């Protein structure tokens, strides 16, 4: 993922974020077939758990930024290890229970993001308070989190080559 200023378009920011989450969950529904071998993308390793962790962390990080800026508070710098780190938990099998947990977590984050973004006026989306990207740009940036899930891919075909 890039830290360059995200490109935006005329799509509703809430739909951009919620569509990304739907895409991630569609892919995650296939990950119970994962054979335990990490996937390689851009010189990093990815697994189902790592993809869910990175998408979730990214959504939380930027949601906290949006809320802090709206409240006029300083933002908290993130301390995530990001995708450079693959933890032992990332290497665990991805079970039906893990999928249920991911659905619960990401569905709720989708709802929170949609509520927050749709409550903002177009002016607030494009002239956001505080330093940093506009809230519209942040929404399009967090939608790039699909990258992590795409790195794992669709594992619906048993024995698929990844």
C-alpha cells in the first residue's frame, strides 16, 4: 500500500469503504481452505489472519484519526508493526470460527465507518479539520486495505496455486 495522496472520484466515500470490507469478507469466506503456506506479495508474507489483522488495524487507525480531528484533539501516532511483521498468530489455521470473528469485527467497523462518513457534509469531507488528508481521501485510502486480502486471494478451489 502507498502513502501517496489517494486518488478520489465521485463515489460516495462510505460506499467505497463498505464495498472494500464486503470484498475482504467475500475472500475471507474462502480462507478456511488455506493450506498453511504464506503467500508472497511485494517482498512480504501474507496469511489469512495477517490480512484480517492489517485490514482491521488500518480501519481502526484511520477511524481514530477522523474522530480525533473532528473533536479537535491531537491524533495518536500509530504503533502498528504493519505488514512487515508476521506474528505466530498470523500463521495459525484460519477456521470457521475465525471467519465468524472476522465477519463480526469487520461488519461492525463497516457500520461505524458508514455512519461516520454519511454524517459528514461534502464540505467536511473535502475541507477536513486538522492536518493531513481530507476525510474523503482517508476513505479512499482505507479502501486500499483490500490489498492485504487480495494478497491472500480466493482460496475457494482446494489446492489452488498461490
